[in-house]
């Protein structure tokens, strides 16, 4: 098949703003025209020798930082929000949904006419984290 | 690479049965031969000027409507259940699993020999919703 | 488009170690260069006429068996861990995260420099199951 006619290479994506992953996985990977962003949370930019910490306790600041962290990985792979096919949003409290949607709509107000699909569910996250987002992008 | 030889366009998929999304995302998107369906729930067909509401309180009716909503988006993108690679099912109660599987098996009884992979987990959803399903399809 | 120039076939992946799925879905499917592994748990190898059962009650044994089950499906489709783009890990208890990461790091110690992205969330699973993992792979 045409997709198999050339050997594709999988590349790990590690923006300079990100700490080394705490386990043997990547913040993102790219292979062919598929780019997968791992679950991102509201950790601030990496500081050498320090464990990553959330930018603050509130949903708004964590969400905006999470968006920035997802975007950094998309960019590292030569992609942008316009290439995002799916965002999976994990919230920890159903009562956060309305506020999350407000922040989300503000953030993406300038996006083109074909924004990503999105799924939002309520799960558990490590203490102090209110939101996690992962993303699938198709380049080209 | 061959996948990059032509510029791909991302297209939002909005079946006429669906209300405008409550936030800046799409019910589904298609780019190249990848089609992603956003998380669907048991909302009935869109009625102008009314907020979407579940078709009923029971798992069976919500599940069948959710399947219909996923299928409408697949069709809008020129795909069918046969193209679905992965269904992610979110239930809100582990005690619903057996009944869900019955409904699922009935619904897909006529599907060809290569139905989709599936993951089912138990999460939180907004009040009144018992099931959410999203889907990844590969056309071709 | 080049991706559409040949008809792609979706193939169900059923390793001999796996029981028949309890519902109308596949343990994995492959179409073109996309391979999707359904949610796997710590069930031991299939025994004719017996319902699948977890290999044991502990996180370590269930996690290692789950990895083996995911890998069996990747192999059935001609892929390996090196082709995995995304692992989604579902744990049932936030207190399992540290131990899970230890097991994960040991298991993947020999993996190349571009391991998969990963998302870990805490959800509900059927009684007795502590971990579930699904995977998306891109071959080529």
C-alpha cells in the first residue's frame, strides 16, 4: 500500500519547556503524519533539578497552562491547533464543566472553522491536579 | 513521504440531527482518511431554539440514541460502522456493563467480521447521562 | 489522495492466547498502517470452555499480564512496542500510580529512544481488575 512504501520513523517530542517524563514515555510522538500528545497537566515550565509543580490551585490557571503544554508539543512536531483532530479532557469534578467550557471557548475563539472533536469525562487525577488533556493530530 | 504529498484539509462534520456544539469543538472531524467522532450521548435530534435533552432516563434508550448519533457523524464523513477502528464507551455505573453488552451485541449483530476494538470504563458524566461513546474511524 | 488510492481492509486481530471477546468487538483491529488495540486487562491465557480470569489480585502481576496481552495483539498485526504511539492506562486507585510507574519503567527499560506517549487516569473497572491498557500503533 502507498502508506507502506517508505519506512516511517517514530520521533519523541520533548519541548524545552517540559521536564523529563517521570517514567519511560514521551510527552508526544510523531510518525508519518500522525502526532499523538500524551496527557498534559498544568505544570509550569521545567526548572532544572526541581520536580514539576502545578502553576496554581485554580481551574483557570491550570487549564491555560495545560493548553500551552499541549501546544508546545504540537509545535515541536511541526503542527498547530488547526491540525488537532481530538482533544480528550479529563476533569475531576462535574461542577467544573461550565467554567472549563468558558475558558476553552475564550482560548479557541480565534481557531478556524474546523476545530477538534472533544470528549470530556470526570476521573481521578493525582492530588492538586484538576484537569488533564491529551490530543491526536493529523498533519499534512 | 507519500502521506505528505498532497495537502490534507480538516473538515468539521455536523449532521443535521445535531445541535450546535455548546463549545468551540466539532461533533466530528475528518482529515485524509482519519475520521474522529467526538463523545456522543443520548440526546435526541436537534430542535431549533431548545437545549439538547436525553431521549429518556434508561440505559437502553440512551445507548441506542448514542449509537445513532455516532453513526450520523460517520455517515456525514462518508464512513460507516465497518470503518470504525475504536469505540470508547464511558459508563457511569459498573452494574450497567451486562445490560450494555446485551444492547451492544444486538445492535451490531449484523456487522461484518471485523468490528471495532472497544474500551469501556466507568467515569462521571453530567447528571442524567448514563453513557458516552466516541469513535475513531479509518476510511479507505 | 494518495491514502485513498488503494482499498484498505480492516482486519480483526485475535491472538491464540485470547478468549473470544464477550461482546461483538475485537481485541484489536488493523487497517492500512493504523493498528488499534482494545482495552486489555490482566486475564491469563485463554482456556477452552472457561471464563477469563485475572492472573492474580496484585497490581504487579496484573500489569505484567496486561502488557503481555497488548503485545500479543501488536505482534498479531505485525507490530511491536516500538510502533506504539499511545498507551492509555486506566488505574482504579491513585495510590497505585507510583508502583505502576516502577513496573512500567522496568518493563520498558529496553525500549528504543522513542517510546509511546501515555495517559493515566483513575476510573472504575469490573471488580477484581486493577488496571486496563489500550494502545494505538502506527506501522511502517
